[in-house]
C-alpha cells in the first residue's frame, strides 16, 4: 500500500495515525460511517434550502479537478488519431464494396 492510499484511508477513518486498521464503530450505520443527512430532490444534500456553491468556488474546484486529469501526450494523440483515421478508411471501403456488390447483384437479378 503506497503513501497516497494510506493517507486516503486515514482521511476516511479506516486507518489510524500509525497505519493500523482503525476500530469499527458499532451501530453507526453501514460500514461504520455516520448516517447521511436528508437528501432533497435530485439527490442533492440538504434539500431545497441546502447550501449552494458560489460560481467562483465551483470554477476553482473544476480547475483543480482538471489538473488531476491524465492528459495524453502529443505522441499519444497522433497515434490515436492515426488509428481512428485508418479504422474510418477501412469501414468506408467495406461499406462501399458491400453497397457496390449488392447494387450489381440487384441490377443483375432484375435485369430483363
């Protein structure tokens, strides 16, 4: 188990500060977690009078989450683009050949 996983488990209360498993609290709901508060329409916490996030805080959180994204390198983007392009060409050729074969067979069948 790496450091990041240990820190995450400590924040969730599953590990103690020394890294040993934390004792489970009995009768505190499922999995030792405290029960959740009331949920409003659409599953939002707090219901209609719940605390709202300010737009600036929302954008700050979005920016933080986008920093966590594993963005592809330039070489990966080029390789993936080539694979998509070649697949597209193959499928276009396959459809063209099938269409031509069916059209010729229909014209041959109904040629009087």
